C-alpha cells in the first residue's frame, strides 16, 4: 500500500482538474482570479530577475582587495 499515492500527478484526470477549477472560482470569485494571476505573474518575474542578477554577480571576477566570500557549512 502506498502512502498518499492518490496525490500522484499521474492520477489526476480531467474531472479532477475541473473540480479544482470550480472550487477555486467558488472560493475566490470570478473577479479575484485575474488579480491573483497578475500578482503571481509579477512575483515569478521578480524572482527570475533576482535569480539572474545573482547569477551575474556570482559570475563576475573578484576585484582586487575584495574580501574572500564566506564559506558555507561552518
């Protein structure tokens, strides 16, 4: 017997997806869903920008006189 096997993404069919959509519309209302979607899109965009900025900073060579980065795990 699998614990929580019923939550597997492979077991989600069209009726379950429809039920989830109906519950979301019922809980939040039709007018709130576009606002929630916009806020989620903006959040994802900001997250990507921050991640890309962090990657650019990490890829930059260290300048002369900069302290070495702190090591993790200590």
